[in-house]
C-alpha cells in the first residue's frame, strides 16, 4: 500500500491537469493582469500535459518538467525526488485508466504559480488498486522561460 501511494503520487505529480476553475480575470485592468492571465494559461496547459503524460506513462515528460530539486510528499507522508518519479514512470508497473481533475485554482506570484485541485483517479500499481479521490497542491516556477514543477503534495480525501 505504501509503495502504491508513493508511485501514485509520483505519477500524479506529472499527471493531473486543469480544465476547471482557474483564477483568470474576465476583464483585465492592466498589462500586469494580462501577463498574469498568460501565466495562468501556461500553467493550466502544463497541468493538462502532466495528466496526459501520466495516462501514457511518459517518463520523458517528468525528466523535462521536474526541477532537479523537485520534492513530492505522498499521501502517506513519504518524500520523493525527481529521479524516483522518473523511475516509477519508466517501470511500467503503474497504470492509470482515468484522471479527472476538478476545482482547480491557479494563483500566480511573479515567476511562481501554485495549483490546488481535486483529482478523482482510477488506476493500479502492481495489480493493486489505488483509485479514489485526492486533493493536491503543485508549485511551478518559471526558469529560463520554462515552467518546472518544484513541489507537489497529495492527500487522500473522502
């Protein structure tokens, strides 16, 4: 069970997307807000790509988009790294059937974005089911013009 939650979190890290509520002003009042809107759209796209990468077990996506100092905390409180995430994807032992994201909120602070959302997941690791509802937080940082995930935390919900 612990390994399942660890791998689930690792894969979800590079997984969960965004199609629901985001903090995007409808009528921007300044160029700063317009820049913020562009950043929100970019992060929402990174979340979407992350979900697709998880569904297709794309380890290269994790290699490209996780910062070298990336840290994740699993639903069981384990700390995992970028390399552990990439290895979990490459192993092929983790399989997602669906990842449905809702209640997503993206908040931008300069070159940092904080994403919070719900994810209803169906999947198996080594034949063991880890399906269920989760809440997660992911932190993205823009470095050299590209968004990288630096932190992720998931919690099982009821």
